[in-house]
C-alpha cells in the first residue's frame, strides 16, 4: 500500500503530529511519501531521512504585526487562499495518477484530496474559532468546514471522543465521518519518557508559528530571561537555519532539535514556555511538562485553548504583550494539578487497521 502524507505549512505542529501516523503506516510495511511546503521538509528530513519528499505550493500564512487584525488579513487574502485550495486538489489528483497512491492523509489542507485515493482529513478544530467581534460567524465557519470535510472519505480528530477531551468545543462537533484517534505526539514512541531527569534549566522556551510574531516572541523571551536568575534554553523552531541571534550569557540557543534531544531538553527544565498550539499541547502531555502558555496574538484557537487549560489549572498563561521576568516568575509559582489526560492507547492503530481493511476489499 502506498501512502502520501501532507500537512498544512502553518507552523510545524501540523507536521509533528503526523509523525506517529507515518510510523504506524511504516510498521505495516506501507510505502510512505511526503508532500511538503516551507520548513516542513526540513523537519521531516530529520525524522524520516529516507522518505521521498515532493514539494507542493503552501498557504504561506503570515500574521499581521497586530495579531487581532488576522480576520481582516484572511478577508484580504481569501481569494488567494481559495486558489491554493483549488491548486492543491489538482496537485493531489496529478500525484495519485502519476505515483499510484492508495491513501492520502491531509492534515488541515482543505483541498488536498483525490477521487482515486482514500482521502483522510485530519483536524482537531471541527469548530473554527472566531475572535469576539466575529463570533456571530461561527456557525457559518462550522458549515463551511463541514462542506470541505464532506469531500474526504474520513475525518480523523486527534482527541478523545468524550467531551471536553483536550480541545473542548473545538473538537466536539457532530459530524458523520469523524473518527477520534486520540492525542498524537512524535514523542509517544520514546522509551525514556518516564525517566527522571536532572533539572538543568529553570525555563525552556519553545518558539513556533509564522512570522513576524515568532520573532517578536523570541525577542520578548530573551529580554525576560536576561533578568531571571538561573540557566535557560530557547528552542527557536527554525529547522535548517544555521544563524543565531545575540543572547544573554545564561541562555542556550537551539535552532531546532530532533525528537529525542527535544524531549530531553524539555524534561530537564523546571518550566516550559510555549504557544498553546494544539500539537504542542499534545506533546507536553506526553512529556509531562509544567507549561506556561503564551497564545499567538489574534489566533483565537490558541487564546481559547490557553484560557481553558489555565482555568483547569493544567497550565500557566501569560499574554505575549505582558511577557516580562516578573510575569513569568509569577506564572511559574502558580499551583497546578498537572496533566489529567491518558495517552492515546491504540485508537490510531485501530483507525489505520480499518482503512487497510476497507482498501483490501476493493
């Protein structure tokens, strides 16, 4: 069986959560190839150096300098984004015709499907979150998304079926083709996750997401770390990059870390600062990290997840505009109950078994 996997090029989270899917197909003896855009290719190259990669057009999402202007950015760029969706469907059909793929796994690429392959769409955001002034359009967003998802053979949701799961209202919307495959993390297969690590760093910050807010997040963190006693680390989220910015002497910089090294750095930190992107939330569950989340300004989904997890006393919360040595220190002192989630079990394995059983009867 031949499988093509393609994640959205909106940060790296969509790619990292496909890693266990790729591993499961490979364990079954399938041929897996990757359709990539932007920095996704470099991340996959470190994890799967022998898998063939095919470059396809990306969505090229860039946040405006003021995050809350994101809805207006989307309106202005809506025509271009729709063209990307139409082009990626054409690309998918051509790739299936040329290379004979049996299965396509599209992580949030709305148009990456083929009539000639079993096409799976993966998302945790069945309900597309809208910012406050635009909340009245939420039902329209759900209907639009449902229409896009209905063109796929199956919809996989990386969460628990029982509400609220890990994404609350975002991942729990009635839809006929939905299969809940449990939380997915590239760290799930690591053998040393339960090992006790010496706390080498006071804070480790993990950067991710589109520019320019990734860089402004980095600058704010570096200024705060300079004033916080102890050693800290910064994982910049830039695979393939070889340059480093100037940093305080108490901060160790990494442009990118492969899976095992990333896990060791996070587990050797007292506190972990990151975006509450959903893939990152799933990763932190597996790593058992004490998290302080900093939502990307204007990204309603992250704001919702950050506030929900903070209310549940599962993680800390600091707004990007409020990042300082004082705010991080205060967030670190908050009482937290820790993660109250089980790992994914074999939900993903069973979902893949069902796909292979269906195709074997065709």
